[in-house]
């Protein structure tokens, strides 16, 4: 990613990130980093995140995850036949929220040749670490804790 006004992005992270994610950590990981991550298990320390996931009430419900810089929707989980419990089990096993291909918004997410996963706006998200089931995107919660920009919340009427 080429340098921009704010590290690899045009803007810093939003204020008031969802799930009480730390803005300083988010800005460092999203915009001034190509290799590092929040600590393993960080997502489990965000009780409001776990509560939001556990509040999903049926097989058609999912959570929308927004870019912490731009507010664009990046991931929708659980989807593709996965349940909330499947999503949480895999995420806990690997230490970071783990998404599969069916949960990625490919209009705004890219995977670089080295596996680094980024938004089209330059936000560092995490890495693709494929396993026997296919692509597995281990993503920093601080990178996907943004708030939707006006109009994006209508993209997913069944999301929270």
C-alpha cells in the first residue's frame, strides 16, 4: 500500500468505535502497520461484541462489520451455513475473528500476494491463513469496529 495522508489511509479511525475498541490501538494497527495485530483473544475482552453476536436470534441473522476508518461494510457473519457458535469456536481457536469467503464483501476487501488482507481504502485488516476448509481471514476486531456511514446500514436489513 502506498503512503497516504494518514499512514496507509486517507483518514484516521472513527471516534467512538463499536464494542468500546481502543481508538489508539485501532489507528496504529489500521493505518501504521503492515504485519502486526491486536493481541490474541482481544475480541473476547469486548463483552458488548460477544453480547451482540449472542443476541442474533435466527439462522438468517448476522452481524455487519464496518471499516474502522471509512465505515464501509467489510464482513457479514455468520453466513455461508455457519452459526454464531461456529463463528465463535473458530475465532476462539485462532485468537481473532475468523471469516470465510462467503462472509467477505469482495467489493471493498482485497488480499495481497503475501496474505495481508486490506480494504480498498488502505485499512490493514489482518491476514488470510488458509486451512483445510479454504480461505480463513483472521481479522483484527479494532479494524472492523467502525460505525456505518450514512446509507450503508440499508445494505443489510437483517444485520445488527
